[in-house]
C-alpha cells in the first residue's frame, strides 16, 4: 500500500507494516479473485467424467499420489491464494457432506465465475450478478426435485444401488472392475446400515489396503481384518469357534499409578520378588484360560515371559491391537472390553466363527482375519492392487461409492447423470430468465450457460465435440421433452441415461449446485483484498 | 556571532517523533479519513465484503469492527476509530460501520474550520451541542412498537433482525435466519438475556438453509476411548450427571510415598487404586445417571464400565458447553461423587448423537428449563460460516436489545436525514460560529444515506436531492423516507417497508462517533517514542526523509 501524505507533505503510517501490505480494490479485486479461482477449476475440469484424467501430485516429502478425486487433488495442491482456498474448502465440504461429486462442484463454480467475469465486463454490479445466480439456483434446485425419480433400493438384489455405485466408480482408475467393486461396496453398506433409521455409520466399514495382487483380489470380509499377527510364531494360526478375550491391560505385573520403586536388600528378597512376578504371569494366563477363552487380544504389549507362558498354555494371543480395532472387534463379536484380569468372566468373551492368520503372497506380512462374528455390525474391505498408488486411489474410489450408497439409503431419489440433469436445469433456468424484467435476467441466463458447461466439459473429456454434442442433447431434450438425454461418454450408442443406467443421487446434485452458487456469491461480494505483499 | 548559535536542548530521547499544532490536527483527520475509506464500501444492503489476509489466515467480512481490528491500525489517532467500532460492537453489536463513517465525516467537516483558524474547542462545543439536540430529537422521533400481543412483538423482532442481516452474506436467506435468531433469543431468560447462553456451532458442508436451531444444547462428539461405540446413543428423558471430575485410573497425589515391606502388600496397593476409581463409578451408576458429562477426561476404563451398564459418557466437554447443558437441563456440576444426589441430575426430553456433515454431534433437545439455545450453522466454506456466525451475532445482539427497549427508528438513512433536517433548521436560529458548526454536523449526518446509495450503485446526488426534498416537506409522511435499493425511484418510506432498527443503536452510534471526533480534534500534539529496539526490517520501504539508521558500507 502506498503511503498517505498529509496536507503539509509529511507521510504518515496508518497500518502496521504498511509498506509490506498489498491492497486491491474494486474491479481489480474481483478479477484477480475470479482468475485465481478459475485456475483451480481449470485444473480439475479434465478430471471430470468417466473418461476424466488423473493427476499426479508429489508432496514436499516426495510422496507421489495419483488421483482423480477432486477433493484429494485440491487438498494436495497446497494452494496459497486466499480465494482459491475457498474452492478447496468448497470441494472438501462436498466431500464431508456427500462424499462424491467433489470435482463437479469445483468445475461448476469455475464455470459460474467465468460467466460472472463477462457480466462484470458488461458493467453489471457484482451483487446484481449474485442475486441473479441465487434466484437461478433456486429454480434449478426446484426443477431437479421435479425430475428426480424414486428408486426401490431393495428390488432386484439392490440392482439400483449397484448401478449408482458403478456410476461413481466409472470415472476412477478402477473402472474396469467397477461392477465387482460396486457390489462389494453395496454389500458392505447394507451390512452396517440401519434401514429403519436410514442411518449408516461409516466408521463401521473399515477399509484396509495391502499392496500386492491385483484389484480383482479386493474382497469383502464380513468381519474384521487387523494388521497384526500372533505374538509368537509357533502359536496356532487358526482358531475356530473362537472365544475372544479383549484386554486393555498388559500381560505384566500390575503397577500402581503412584510413583514407586523397589528396594531390595538381600538375595532372598530378590528371589521372592522373582517368584512373585512369575506368580502374576501364571495367574493371569490361568484367569484367561479358566474363562473359556481360546484367544486373547491385548491392547498393550506383553513380556517375553508372558508370551512364552501363553504358548505353553496353548493360548494364542495378539498384542498391540489399536484402540479403534479393539472397539470394532468388541462391536462385532459382542465382547466386552476387560480392563483387568480379575474381571474376566465367560459372559464378557466375544464369539466369532473363526480367527485366522493369513499371509499375502511371498511377503512375510501377515494379517489377522476375524470372521463370522456373533453380531456382524462391522465389515472390512480389503483392497489389493499392484502398487501403493493404485491401492490408495482404489480406496478413495470405494469411499466415494460407499458415500453414494449411503446417500441413497438416506434419500432414495436419483437423477440421471451424464450431464442430463444439468442440461434439464439449464433449459428450465433459461425459460425463467425470460420472465425476469430486471438486470438479473443476464445473470440468470449466464447461470444456465454455466450449467451447460458441465455436459460440455464431459463431452470434451471424452473426446467428443463439446459444442455439437451438447447442442444435440439439448435439442433432443426439448423436442422429446425427455430430461434423461445426456452425453454418451462411453459410446454405448444411446444418449438416454436411463438406458445407460447412469444414476446419481439427488442430494449430491442439489448440494453441488447450492454449494457452488454459495461460494461464487461469496467471491463476488469481495471488493477489497488486503494481504501481505510477499507473493 | 556565537550568541546566535543557541545550544540545542535535548528534551526527549533521540528519535522521538513530535508534531504539534494545527498541522497535527489536520494530519490526524487525514489519517482517520484513510481508515474510514476502507470500511466505507461495506455499508448498507449492497455493501461489499473485504478479504484480509493475516499470516496464513484469511478472513472475509462485512463487519466494520472485525475489519478494523484486522487492519492492525497503528496510527495513534486512527486507532480511536478502531476503539469506537469495538465499543459499539460490545455495546450494541451492530452499526459499527456507520459509527466509524460518521466519526470520519464529522472530522472531515471540521477540517475547513481548523484550517481557517477556528479554535478546535469551539468546533467541539458546537458538535456537542448538536449531538445533544440530535439525541433529544431521536427520542422524540422514535416509534413505540405495540407489543401487546406476542405476535406483534415477534414481528418487530423479526424485522429488526432482518435489517441487521440485510448487508451480510446471509441477506438472501434473511427470513430463515431471522426466525432462527428470534427463536433462539426467545429461549433465553428474558430478564438477563445472557448472550453466552446462545451457542453457535459451525459445521462445514451442506447449504446454509440446512442450519438448524436446537432448543437445548449441541456439541461436537468429544474425544472418546475404545468402548464408546458400545454405549447407547439415544435416550428419552435421561438423567444427566454433570461432573468436573477426572474418571481415570491415576495416582491420587503426586508426591505420596508409601513404604511396604512384603511383596503381598504390593497387590493391595494396586487393588486400592482400582477400588478408588471403581467406587466413584459405582456411585454414579447407583445414583441412576444415564448420561455422564465431565469437563475433565473420562478414561478408557470408565468408558468401558459405562458401556457395560448402558450409560453414555463424554469427557473433556468444553466449559461453555457444560455451562449451557447445566442451564438447559437444570442439573448442577459436581466436583466430587461423594454423596452424589440424584437431585443434582439434569434432564431433557431427548438425547441423541447424530451425524451432522462429517461430524457427530451430541444433541440435548426439549429441555424442560431450557434457558439456552444452540444454532448449528452449515455452509460451504470455512470463511463463509465464520462470516455467517459474525452476522448472526450482530442479529442476536440487535434482537436482544429490541427485546427490552421497545423503541425503533427507520433505517436506510431515514433517521439521519430527519435529524440532519432538524439541525439545519435549528442552526438558523443561533448566532455566531456555532451556526456553521451545527450546520456541518447536519451535513455530516448525511454521509450514511449517501454512502448507502453510492454502494448500491445509485446516483447519490440525485437520491440525496430527492430525500432532502421529501424530508423538507415535513410532517409524518416525509419523515421516514430513506434510500431504497430495489425500487426504481431510489427512495421509499423505509418505515413502511420494515427497515427497522432499535433507536438505541443509533443513539449509541451518534454518541460514540461525536465523542471520537471531539477527542481527535482536541489532540494538538503527539509525542511518539521510538521503539526500544529499532528493527530496520520493520521500517516501511521507501519512506522519505528518514534514512535508514545504522547502515554502513
């Protein structure tokens, strides 16, 4: 910021470190904000749709990730610009709320800003533009609701859910196996879903990754998989009809929490102490054994002494099981977590069909699978894949699919994808624009144009001619009064998205349009930027 | 010759910046102007937002006090503006921008007088006189709102909340939020109206209209230990036990020392420790508590113990949340469980843990003695919600004020113009310099409608002429004409279009703006001590007249 001078020519400082601050005002501020945000949207636009491309992101530590997921891309880009950061948060909040459609929301916001820029050049007041966008948004949302269709999630072995999951997985690197993965995701969600309350606690679905094998080897374990192995290599590798004892105390002599130390003055005392300690171990193992447990899982570690004793007593045990795993196992097997050995009772044990240690490939890594649990309320999806990058991306993709299914369980209304819903809304908004007599008309019309940007971006990414294909689709929607006409991305020969079975959830689409409009409104309202002048 | 060379008398430390006299006053006025210019464009329903980056944090705001605070003003005179904005914020919560603008405008009007050589004290006197008259008139003009029926009262509150929200990001959903705010304030104890008892929780994600009001308390799931998921997550009419007690296996005293002789006794000590914690837990369970909340941690042992007995627990509940739970459920916070009395338990209609966005929230609903409310705000981006929170805060403050004082005036610049008209009229009846000064005060008041019009992209000169003409016609018809940002003509009766503000806001704004202006006018010397450790890096680049110190080649 430049210095101010008083009437006598003396400079004065008003703000702290005034010289090092930068200030942008008015049109300059709007434009710089819009351009920054657009840059982000442009980066993401090529990731949209089934033929969207992936981005490779290298972190400062040299970790490489390859992804197609909008929220992940913008998060890892480590964006500095304050306005662009708004878009990052936009994408993340879509991720938090819906889980899917994170790319679409940013692209839509970018298109809206692009339109706003031309409107600003025409000299329309930014708040008029944002008012217009707001009204158009309302119209679009209402129309979305009218064209949405309820689906029966139960029918035909949850076929509709699987299709919706496939749509979500379609744009990802795992799209070749989308059907299989979709099925896995659907089964997993239905296993943990509370269909009466329409609530799905996603914490109950554990997604575990393991490099090696191929994506086809991904499977659903109706139980729990923990990345641990038996504490002693000679312990039995498989326990059937397992009675699990879940401990949150170490296999060690108990220690008082009060500070303590032991003074030993004679050799006898030392022996006595040793015996006492031994006795503790024996007692502990005995207590576990007596309760009828045939496997012990412990949140803490145990002494070699204890390990040896456990092996001798033929009691397989696992150590250092994490707190969240302990909780999941407790939920799944109906076990009660036991805080000390004295409290072990047969009722507190959890029951599972089998607990076994499995080995993957030639590597020495082993995992523990707990299956056929007494009350299956927790499931694990084990993702396999050739490399860490693929596995990570598959994990994100499955997460998206799971979110879509959860949203459908909450609200079973869908709209058709492939840009058809956006086109239908655009047509509706355009009609509405003609009824508005004030300056907002221009903004509303531009909103429709921005909505059309989504199908055109889709077509572009698929190598189709965006202008002709959007024009055709739009014409057909109007002629046939059929809101299901979209872009034929997969070249299946039909543009009717119902036939292609491209389902998207209504809640996701609604959220996309609302969030994008909200952020654009916010960016348009800023006319003054004061920032440190270091970049 | 030597008698002419007077020795320099060093009175102050080297580097001390002194400036004085008329030039100082003018210089101060200019500085204030520069600061006020920053917030100028945020005024009114078409006001814009400012984006301010401080370090890694970005704030987007329309709130005058917030912006001024973030600007880090260091100029001593200009700081006065920051302070009045803050005092307006603390006192009434809204109208911070207009206070700042008014103060700056008063100073601007005073500048020609100072330059022409009128003594600042005369200007100050004139301003004080004008303020006195304006306040008197403000009382006379303000309208008593009938609040015989609850609906009327509610309507008034809604209108005031909407006016406060008009200029904010939430303007398009003001109907929705004014309902929310009014309902929240109605929940409070009408005699105290403690602002702290309305909690605002932010959850990113969702649309703003997904925000909701909980007639009770809501807080985010606290950190939990293994076993937490096994606890029941829904209760009807539960007994809620509030504690300020750590439920964890731990040493009772830091420096205790126990000597034992035999190894057998070792186990006893261990057992004793367990017995202590179990005793505490057992007392709670026996007393019949179903929900246990504590300000201090609840350990994994206790979590699992409660899970086994179908009790819900949450540790590390924030102080303010616990306080609100206490108010809402009628329970009392206990610091010990010895002699735990079921009478100290609170209750509510329904307790539930629900998913809001990506977070899980604990909701205590339908509280019997509900004297508290929580607004859960949703929205796209973090900054968006933060700004929404500030806006709601303004609205809550206004509604609170309205709740008691039942006098309102019309906004949109109408009241300022009416006062201005009155003062101009009055000025004619006085003789001497005061006439000019009262006139200037009247002119300064017009800054509010003028800025609203300018920000809305209207032709401010034309609008001002129209408004002055309306007001000059006098009578009740013309009195409430203010700037209309939507209509064709640009002016309308803002009273009948329900742009209402509590008269208290205006009163406070006028007072503090005038006081600030007078304070700045009465400063004729600034003595600024140099910073004790002069850091050359801190100095602004390219400042003329001050060579960097200590530079050596």
